[in-house]
C-alpha cells in the first residue's frame, strides 16, 4: 500500500515536471524572485511560503522571505515571534532592510511585514522606492527571495506579482477559490505581465485529484485567455498543518514526514532543478520593475 502510494507520487512528480517544462520552455532560466499570491484569502499562501522557504534552506539554498502582505502580515505569527522592527521602520527611514532582517529557523531570513498599520497598505511611490532600493544590498547574499503577498487584485498586490520573475498562484479545490484564481490570472493577463505563472493546488484530497483540478484551471485560462500557466504542484489536505500552526512551529520542522510537508519539500526540489542558477543582476530587474510599477499605480 505504502509502495503503491510512493509509486503514485513518483508518477505525479514526473507528470508535473513534464507539464512545467512544456509550459516554461527555457524562458525563466535564472529567475529567483518568486511571488506567492492568490485571488482568495486564507488559501495557504503564508504557510506555503514559510515552509517552501525552509525546504529550500534544507537543500542548501539561501532564502529570504519578504512578508509583503502589508495589511495582515503573519509570517512572524506562524513562527511565534514578535519582530523588533518591521518594514515600517524601513519606510520611515529609521533603519535599512539589513537592520530589520530577522533570523528564522535553519538560517532562513525574513523581512517582517507590519500588521495593522493601514498606511503600509497604501504607500506612496517614493516610500516604496526606498524599500526597493534596500533590496539591492541583499542580492549577493541569497539565492531566493520569496514574496508573500496579500490576496486579491489590488494594484499593490499586482505590482509585487508583476515585478517578480515567477508568481505561484495558490488556490484550493473549492469553487470560490478556483474562481478567484482564474480572476487573478485574468487580471495579470489584462496588464500583460511578463511574469511566469504557476498554479499550486493546496488542500487537495490527493496529488492526482489536485493535479486534475489544477489542469482544469490551466485549460480554462489557455482556452479563454490564451495564457500559459504551469502546474507547480499539489499540496495535500493535512491535519498536521493546523496542528503545526497552532504550535507556531513550521510544518516541515515539526512533522517533516507528514504528507503536506513532503509535498512542499518536493516542490522545493523541483524549483531548484527547474530554475537554473541565477545570473547576476536578476534582482536589479525586480527592483527596477517594482519601481516602475509603483510609480505608475501610485501617481
Ligand atoms: N494543506 C493544508 N491542509 C490543511 N489545512 C491547511 C492547508 N494549508 C492551509 N491550511 C489552513 O489554512 C489556513 C490559512 O492559511 P494561510 O497560510 O494563513 O493562508 P493565506 O496566507 O493565504 O491567507 C491555515 O491556518 C491552515 O489551517
Ligand atoms: Mg497570509
């Protein structure tokens, strides 16, 4: 039984790698700024961002999370600590990004967001520019920047998404989440973003059903919008998830053998094998695009 399940996992792994390769061709080699986003809230973005980052660290990849959910920052809550400083201090120019970097488990670093400061969700272009400039300092020190965004299609969210090399759109099998994932893809398509789009089907009953459900959304976007979206992977519904969250300890550390932790670990492996080592200057493109985006949405 266990062997069968293992074979199934291997099969799905091969299928999704093939699907990703077909969709992606060679375009995104070298990318490493990855936005994790969703149409609907509460679908698992922050949880997946944190655990994916830790899975990357386990594989020797130096990773930084930018908690960019500027209204409801909660990476720190998932880790059970109160950050001394946040992005807010960077915006106010008290501190540099390096000063606010928090150390997480396994050497992970986090740029904490600031919850409840509504002003942060509507920053002016000049202020955002300052934050973006701060990233330049960090480029040579890490392999991946994972950006955990807010849900929805506000200009603020879209600008983070469009500035990234790759956007992972998290959804789940429930119809409202599927509809909102499609809505988000459509919004990105409407502004003709160059970002590569990948779908994550979280809370799937099984890997196979998750992939099938994901492929339905992908076929729809191809048919209606002629927009390519890759299937990044499924993460199974797993009761260990809420237990880990309740204990404010990341799933991949507390229950590394749980189904969802394994699925996220597999994603991290695919990520580093699929996306080739970065060329110099990739972050600069992110920074440049963010700057352009913010000046166009905020003015
Ligand atoms: N694979 C999963 N299995 C079971 N529950 C999950 C799973 N992924 C997420 N959840 C639940 O969904 C909740 C919301 O996750 P969260 O990462 O905060 O969402 P978001 O950042 O998209 O708002 C979590 O508190 C957790 O209880
Ligand atoms: Mg969140």
